[in-house]
C-alpha cells in the first residue's frame, strides 16, 4: 500500500483549484489522505472507513498531522442509508457481506448513500470498498457528471458473477475515458486461475475526463 501511494503515486492527479474536493471511500489507516494533503495542502477531504479498529488508527494517524479540511466518518458507503453486516479482516480486506458467512468476525455498521454527497464538483472520488464498488457506482451513475477523476478498485470474487463490464459501461456512459491496471491476476488464466482472499482478479480503474 505504501509503495503504491507514495512511490508509484497511483492517486496523483491535477486540479485547477487550490482547494480540490476529494471523497475517499475506504480510507483505511489514512495513507491516501496524507498523500492527498501533501499533493494539495488546502484540499477538502471527506473520508469514510467502516472498520472500527482501523478507524481508530485512522483517527490517530490523521490527528498526528496538523491538517485542516479533513472529515473522517466511521461509516460504510452503500446505495442506501442503512445498517449492514461488516466482516472485519483486521487489515485492508474488511468488507460488507450480504450472505451468511459463518466463523467470521462480523458486526453491524452504519452505511450512508454516497450518492447524497455528489451534489457539487468532486476533483477525485476514490472507491476502494472491497467488493461493494459495483453496487455503489450503479447507484451513483446519474450524478457522476460531478466527478472529474474517479479511482475504483474492482474486485472479482471466486464463484461470483463478474461485474467489471457493468462498471466500465457506466463510466463510458458518463463521459469518462478509462485506464485499467491489474493489481492481481493469474499469469495463465486459461490453465489455472489463482485466488487470494477469495478473489481471482483485482483491477485498478482510473477514469478521467478528456482535456478541453
């Protein structure tokens, strides 16, 4: 995670504003927020992290910096304001679960509808929500015109229908151009499909507006 954010700078973007507005869905321990604040010290950041234990670390990390314009919320993002079952993995793999998975550490979390926050221009919307991305993007599609740059970490889970095509179609319909960077995939998928953390593929989607 550190190398991706600070060495490869995968979240780097340009803005004409001195105070770009960034929504960070899946802020984890706050490395992305620290990076954004180094890139744009005056940026306004709204960040969501549903995992209780990770959120405490997030708060501690961000409070150790003299940042202004950062709002942290211990909530999941979804397609409605509700309460959801959340599976805590203890690191960066915690996720909302809709099926009855036994022998897992689960608890109820408050969820907000991220669409309700897309009411003004957003310089960057980061969506790293461990499998809930398709549900959220489908719900937000009518307001994606507010978003200038969009990062989505897409997760393909073993024995579940793949929905990458649904996301890319929504992005195309919203006027985005996209780049895809596989972050986990099988080297010989015709022969063998590897799996990690229940996934057989993970792809970083970078969606952006054409200049001019």
